[in-house]
């Protein structure tokens, strides 16, 4: 068990590099979504009320990015239904706007809503993209997140980051009574669902690509082992049969495989198994602690941490375990690697004498840089856009919270969570 605790303690740090100059943000106008007819809805509310709430959420989503600068919305700014598909571009050019998001909310005869959104290039006076959704009135938030994702994607070229989920360990209480539960939230911190009871210690929740399943390490029964839980049903099952000490799970990008660490004897090694179960395949055999594997997005390689060289460092190997080679050579300890969705970067925690910080390095071992300046920053996980990360930070009292930081190393922003949080993970777009 002492070896396993040492494996969990592999966190890393270094002095923070100066933040890069911020690239200019695209000014984007978000006038209030319209409605052809303001209709009262069963259960309360109106289409115009939901249109205004959706407008505010879209603006909040886009304001959380570094690439876009929303102006508005102003509830008094009248925007007619015909203008949704035929905007007056000179009106927006005169205000210095470069992009425009419009949309509508319309009641249907079956009690559901049609929500449409459109994104325009104001300078060129042309449509960049459109999407429509049919949802129940209670699901308007997800439709609004999808509108935000459309705007973000067509303007920046990066994947949607809003119709996504963040898994984390929700913590409450203090001292021996402190509980830790696996929880999942929308990317904006809303709609928390708690998936475990809090009657055992849990760490490292990891989402499947479509955010339907979470793999996590549970200490129920005394020894660490990996469990899987369905996000929608809450049904839970062990990854392995038998009493193996397994931990640090990570899904492949296609969701078909799970890489993990397992102890047999005094060492921990990297294994891989089908997400549906089967016989695990051992990939590493070197003396020492090998842990925290992460697949490359094309599934051909795995990055992991190992102390085989004397201190925790980053290593890369082929997905079948061949061609194992060291990646990190800086001072301090390197741990908790994760490959970016675009394949260009590997995020890590670096530990030195003055604390822990979050950094990134190219997958060929070049261009290492530290992104955060705190001394308790660790456990970075990528946003689907590959342009920012979520990580955990502790305050002076030891309470933990989640933060987001961009690849440019801007000042981290707090992620709103219902409880103290640690061990975050960020999914792709929800299936």
C-alpha cells in the first residue's frame, strides 16, 4: 500500500513563465433571441421568457472564453423575428461588431420548443452556421449551450466546449467526517449530479468521450480498485473481477479501451482493457511505479508517469507497450500527464521545492511551459478545444476548488461548483 500511496503522491512544479500577450478577441453581438408569438407554456413561463434566459446563457458561455468578447445582451434592444434570418449588417458594423448570434424560441403543438440559432460574419455580411433543436421547455439550457458551441466553433475553428460535462470529486464536511463523492456538472457548473454515496474514499473520476460513463478509483472494501458508473442511471460495476489493486483509469478517444495502473507485488504497471471488460493486457514491466496513463487522440500512443529513472518523470510508449522512452528532463518531478485532444500538447503537474504548478509540453518533448503561478496547482485536464485546462488548487486551509486556465497562461478562473472540488476531468460533447 505504501508504494501505491507514493504513486498517488507524484505531483509536480516549477517557476511560472510570464504570461503571453493576449490575442485580440473577436467582438460578437448577442441581441435577445426572438419569438414569432409569445406563448404561455404548460408548467409556467413563456417562450419570450425562455428566449431571454437563453440569450443570457449564451452570452455568459462566450464571455468565459478568451477568444470572444460578447457585447450585450440588452433586454431593451428590440430585435424582430424577421431579423433573425435577415439581420441589418450596417447596424452592427457601426458598433465595431465582427460576428453576430441571433435566434428564436417557438412553441410547438406537442408542448415542446423549437430553438434555432444563427451565426453571421458581420464584415462579410454572410451566414457562418445555423442549428435548430426540438426540446422540452425544461431542456432549454442544453439547446442554449449548443448555440454557444456553434458560435465558438465557426468563429474560432475549435470544438464546442459548452455542451460538455466536467466530472470531479465533490467534497464536504471537515476532518474525519469529510466525505468525497463522484459528481458531474455541466461545463458552466450547473446541473450537478452526485453518483456515489460518499461512504468510501474516491479519486480520479474520468469521463468517457461522450460523458455517458465515469471510471474512478474507489477504496470501498479497503483496497483501491476501478469502478465504472453510468451517468444517466447511476448503475455501478467494477472494471475487473477479483481483488486487484487498480487505479488511475483513462479512456481512449474512441471510448473502447481503458488504460490503467495495477499493482502485482511491489510495483505498479500500466495495463489496458476493453471498456466492456475482458482480459487486461500488461504494457510495462520496468522496476518502479508506472501510473496515470493517457492515450493520444489517435489511440496509437500512451503517455504515463514513471519513477524508473529515480524520480517521477513523463514517458511515452506505443499503445502496445513497445518503444518506451522518457519525455521530460527538467528539474523537479513530473506527473499526471494528459494528451490534448488535438494531439499537440501533453499537460502535466510539475513539483519542485516551492510547490506544484500546471504545465504543458509538446508531445515530442519540446516547448515546455508552465501555465500557473500558484503553489498548490495540480491534476490538469484538457477542455475539448485543446485551448484551456481545468485543474485543482488548494487554499491556505487545505480546501480545494477547480480552476480553468488558457494555454496562453492567463490568470486562472474559478469554476463554479456546488461543493469543494478536486480531481476534475472534462468530456467532449455529450452524446
